[in-house]
């Protein structure tokens, strides 16, 4: 499963709880749509750190990174592309 699908699946399973995922579009604002609240943002951060093995810095917790599927997808890509390669 690719990153995009993993994010969408996490959102659907943890915040939408069922069939209401048809209205979720990749650019839907989690906050504006009432999908994710402040506690949900913490869950998203844990999901990102555990699933993609990256560290989310305090100054990175902003809507540009965490307020839609596409924003989160691009944030993860940026973080994983800039991560040092373990030797």
C-alpha cells in the first residue's frame, strides 16, 4: 500500500468510522470538515512517526502539513526524502 492510501485508510478507520468516506476528498480540510480535532492531530502525529519512521518537529505541526490527505502526503514525502540514509 502506498503512502497516500495508508493516510486515507488511517483517516477513514480512526476518524470517519464507516461509510462516510465517500465525501472525503484528498484536499478536504480535516479541521474545517470537523474530521480531526486537536486530539486527533496528536493521533495523526503518532501515526506519521510510527508508520513512516520520521520525527515530527514542533514547528512542523501546522495546517500546511497536517490539514488534508494531500498536505500530509506531501509533508511525509519531504521528510522521507530528506531523511539520512542509515548505513
